[in-house]
């Protein structure tokens, strides 16, 4: 069963690649196609892992190399699916966490490539996290987490005018709904510390000026993944320090 679920992860990874290609261009999801020549990929090219293994990772029409993101995203999705099956087995929690991790992967890839967090991705995710909170982490914890996530990043956005897009605020609200209170604190701390440390390094190395944009999105995704999977353990460990 775990192998079947991992295979489903491979197909889902290929689908996430398609979504990451098409959604930022405001295209609806059609057939996967080459970003260079625009030709539809042949079915043998749809799964990038196989394309790299069998077709040397090149478009069969124009020979342009496939983006390395395609096989990496597929492998990441396979690993995530295998891990979640191992951990949750066939339960509603498995489906919910699988959905959350797919959303976070998609947000990560699109944000890294386009510096965008698309409403078409994050708004349905927020809606489903609202309903999913009945399964995990419970409606009250989810509401508290969502409000804390939203409010923290809303305040950061206000403090640095134009320093952060509304996308980060919506992403923080989604992660809060999905992980709940108190796990959201773990996600926010990781995002803010990692984002701040990276910004500091960039400013000190003079790659960027003091007022330039800090892209919190990818750090929020990392924080969200850690909080979703290990949040309760990290919170319990922290509380034990004081007993
Ligand atoms: Zn091509």
C-alpha cells in the first residue's frame, strides 16, 4: 500500500509541476508543455523523473533541457506521500495532511520562481483548511492559529510599508488554520528568524539594501511544514523545559 501511495505521490508531483507552470501565466490547466517551444509534452515526458532517466531530461521537440525543479518536486512529493502513509495510515488525517503538504509545495515553487502567492492557490486552501479543522486540529485551535498567523504578518506588513505582499499574510493565515494554536507559533518563529537571518546576511554582504523586500513566503512554507509535522512535539518539548 505504501508503494501505491508513493506512486500516487509521483503522479501528484507531475500535476503540481503542471500547476506551477500554468497557474502563474493565468492559464487553465491543460496538457503539460515545454516552456521553450510551447509544444505539448508527449505522454512519455509527463513524469519528469522518467524523462530524466529515459530521455536525458530534454524536450523531445526542441531538445531544451527540462527544469531541474520538475524531478525534484516529483521526488519531494513521493517522499512526502511515503512519510505520511507511514505515519498516518489510511485515515482522514492522511488525506488532510497530504493536501496541506501539496499546497505548501506548490506555494513554495511558485513563490521561488515568480515571487507570487496566487489567490487561485491560497484562497481555496484556506477554505478547505477551515472545513478540515473539524478533523485536525479542532475548530477553536484552528481559528486561534489562523488569527495569530494573519495578525502577525499583517502587523509586519504594516510596519514595513510595501515590505511584504498580502500573499504572505494569507499564507500565514492558512498555515495557522492548518497547524492550529500553539503549533502556529513554531511556524511563525521559524519563518521570522530564518527570514530575518537571511535578510541580515544579504544586507551585510551588500547583496541587498536595508529597505529591500524580504520574501518571507519560502520561510513560511518551511516553518509550516515543520509545524504541521513536528509542531506538537516541539511545543511539548519547550513546555517541559519549564517543569
Ligand atoms: Zn520544447
